[in-house]
C-alpha cells in the first residue's frame, strides 16, 4: 500500500490513441505521476508529449533500467496484453490492462496466477461500467425493481472499413487483434456479464460480409444463449455498417417492465417503462472516443485511474478485477468456439 502523501508512479506501454488517454488522465490526477512512456515507434513520431518523462522503445528496456514505478498501464495491441502483464508482474509491478485482458482464457489465467504469486494487483479496464446509464441499470437490476429478467438483446452495429484496417496496423491480424468481439465489442460483453451474470447454451453464427480483404476474422455475428441466472439473451453485432457507426443498444424485457439503452455508445436511456417508477434525470455521458472517422466507447478512463489510486492507497476495492477480465475473455472464447457456420 502506498502512503497517503506519496504520488502513485505510472508508466504507460503502448502510446497510441488509448495509451495517450491513459497518459493524459495520469497527468491530470493530483495523486499520480507519469514517469515513463514506452512504444516501439520513434519518440519523435508519437502524437503525445514526451518531453517531461523518460522514454523507452521496449518494455524489456524499461524494466531492465530499474526505473521506480508502482504500476504499468498496458495499452499495446491485444495480442501483447498477457505477455506484457506477465513481464511487468515478474518485476513486482501492479498492472492496468486495457481490454481485452488476453486473447485466451489460458493466458488470462496465467496473468492471475502470476499476480497472486507476487502479491500485486491487476486492474482490467472496462470503463463503460462508469457511464450513468450503466450505473443506473445496474441499480435497477440489483434492487429487484425490474423483477425476473426474461429477455435481453444486445445490438452492436458499427462501421470499420479500410480507414481503420490499414495494412501497416495490427488491427485485423488474428494473432494481435483477436477478432471483432475482442477489439470492438468486449466492453459490451462485459456490461452483459456485469449486469446479468454468466451465460450458457451458446449458439453463434459468424460471417465475414465485406472484410475478407481487410481482416483475418469475422465482421458480423448472431449469438443466442441462456443466462445461468434465468432468462435468455442474444448479441447481434457487425462492423459492416456503411460509413459510420449505427448504434450500440441493449433492450431488457423483465417481469416489471422494459428498458432500452441506446445511442452509438449505449449512452442514452431511450425507453423506461417500469411499473410504479418515474425515470430520474441522469448525468450526461462523456462523449465517445474519437478515432478520426471512428468512434469507440465512452471516455471514462479518468474513473479507471481514480480507482487504481484509491485501491493502492487503501480507500476502495477494484471496480473491475482480474477475474472479471478473465470472464469476459472466456465468454468471447466460448462464443467463437460455438460458431456453427
């Protein structure tokens, strides 16, 4: 545990768009200090300020230098997440791992085992849990106000085309990207698990409609399943939408009413028809991450950094722990393994 008066020292490995968000949120926090940035690109080519920190071209070089840090934020391509987490934990550093925690359940288990062995924390980044509609619907379900859950439909319809899948990028490569559910929609799989628990009796159909020249995996899918806790659900997803994102939405049919959370990032409560209940006014959701022609999940990384600091100073519990990160990986792995087409 870090003393109350001490700043938490951070390093960020992977200085792309999301790594830049991590660096920005760390710099803004009064109890945090950004010590180092790590990326394979030349320092001059990065689109973020590196003038006030140490810079390294590899995690191995950084760890070998013996720089004093408390925690390493991993924002590298998906296929490196588990490897970089294991290397950091081996040097007795806490880790923050961007989604997904790994590309296989087995690799996620290795990370958890190593963290337990060295007595360090693993924070899985699932920042969509912090959005006001997510917090609100979580309370609605846990309080029992909705009653029994009958059906849940999750729709994720986005655009990802040759503006996103560039030949020189890791996006679209099976070993580094993992697949559409890992890179684009794991946040929404996490929300589903967080709200309703585990799933079983999975039946999925996957297809690649217009990405065969861009990716090594599917661009669309229909997934049906049962919730272990009762009720049934489905996930419909695609990155084949023309030109721009269409929606991310969740519809819940329950004993005492129906709710639909929609918008491009599941950032608006579009329908709330619940017995003996008046919908309160929620705080506005942060705008989506901007990837030029693309949008991603809501910009809630400051909540992640807040939680890391609160945990390391003994003020709070982890909001998304390593076991939950593993569970999301395992559910996605089971969906892919159940593909019938």
